[in-house]
C-alpha cells in the first residue's frame, strides 16, 4: 500500500509499505479518507525526529520510519474479534492518543498525560496518510450522516482548541481574546463564538486574518498596527477581557494576553512555545490572574465534538484551505505550510488517488 513515511528531517517519502497485519482482537482496520497536516508534523519534517521515537517506544515499540498522520477520518474495512463499537463500512474519526491505562494519570482519567503516551501517526505502527491503518477500537468513533468525511478529519484539532477554551472557563457573554489565527486559534474562535462569547482575534498574517474575518464571528485585530491591550481596555470600559486563549506560542502574544485580561481573568496557554518567554509574574499576582497550560485534549471528548459539528454549532471545516492528494504531500503540503510566503492554514491529504 502507499503511505507517507517520515525517514528523517526533510525526508518524507510517499512509498510502498507492507499492508498492516490484522486486525487482531480489539483492533480495527480502516481506510483513511482525509488526514490533516499539523504543526507537530511540520516540526518533525523541519527538525525531527522530535516526537517520533529513535529507540523502541515503551508502549508501542514503534521506532524509526514512521507513517505520518494523526488527524483523520476513515472508513472501517474490517473489525477484529470482540469489537462492538463500529462495523465494516462505517465512517469514523480517529482519536489518536494511545495510553497505558495503568499509570498514575491514566488511573485518574487523565490519559492524555499518560507517562508513556504514544500517538497514531507519530509513535505507532500506523498513520493516517496511508491507504490503510490499524487502530485500537477504543480510538475509533462513528461519524453520523450529518458529519462529512472532511469534518471528521478536523475533530482532532477541534478538540485541542475546545480544550483550550474550556480550560479558560469561557461562558456565554464573556469577552475573549484569541491570540494567533493558525488552525488552533481559528478553531478556538469558532468554538468560543459558539459558546456565546464576544470574540476578538489578534493575528498579524493577512491570509490568516482574512480567513477568520470570513467566519464573521467577531473582531480581528492586527497586533502589528494597533496596541491590542489598549484597544481591548477601550472596548471593555477599561476592565480588560474575561479570558485569553493564547494560540500563537509567541512571547509577544503571551505578554499581550497578560496585559489584556481583566483582574481575576483566565489565560489558557494552548499554543506551543518552542523557547522560553519572558513575562512579569507580579502582574499575575496583583490582578489574581490564572495562567494555565493545556496539552492535547481529554481523550473522552470525541463524541461531544462530533455532536457539536453535527448540530452546526462548531463548523470546523471552515479552517480547511486546501485538499490535496497523497502524492503531493511534500510539495503542496509540508513545503507550502512551512513557506514564509505560504497561504495555507489547514491542508488535508487524501489517501485515495484524486
Ligand atoms: Zn495535531
Ligand atoms: Zn498511562
């Protein structure tokens, strides 16, 4: 079968690999439909292996060449013994996190913080940019007719963004700043708006700003042109916003978040910083500000996100800016997304020949 395989930084090949064996008991064989390329994949391509294991992974034994893709929808081809949650022919969305079920965090339902966590498409035998994949049945969630193949591939980043907004305790009527309108920031703006929040988004990149402006769910600000904290104080009678979802992983944005949030407000650090950032913690103290991080998503969130999509409350498909064939994944996917003049936000890859 054909698959997009990571070999080393700058070396992703679409090549023939062995068809996965199975499905064994408790496993499902699926044919991926659409698979998103994510920031983690881009980091692996640019500087990896980072998450991709170079020694056998303690949970999955995965090591070396890795089939990429962890944001995907698929059709069930065959189910292994004992699988009862899906049947052959059903369309599904894959929850990619794999956890041990036995460690301190797994025993407390915090499987996304498992001490030996692995992920489909990063540290596992299968990935979503392939003609076939094997996944545990517990990671497979049926899609109702009202959710498209494309939407099913955006459940994963949709869950990341929702967790960021939920962690900030956003309620209807709150004013919320979202810093950065990459895929997660753009999704966070859709989710916060669906909760009934008054949304502000700060984004310097004109392509990304235009995408979010097109959602028509709030005000898009250019932090290169205006003083965002001052603007937001003006817009809130000098109080500041109730919550900030920091989705850029950028020091200046985090500083703007702290300067923009009201006293007793909440900041959710959802974007990933790749280096230390300097902040003034005294401001957190003086103003009773809560600054909390989020990692991935609760692994139980798939049915809830799928239901929000089905009911039209969370139109995750709006962040998709290109759909390409697997054969083009390097040139039209990875290279375009990493290009400083690139104009893509979320690229989905099809395993079928387009
Ligand atoms: Zn991802
Ligand atoms: Zn665990």
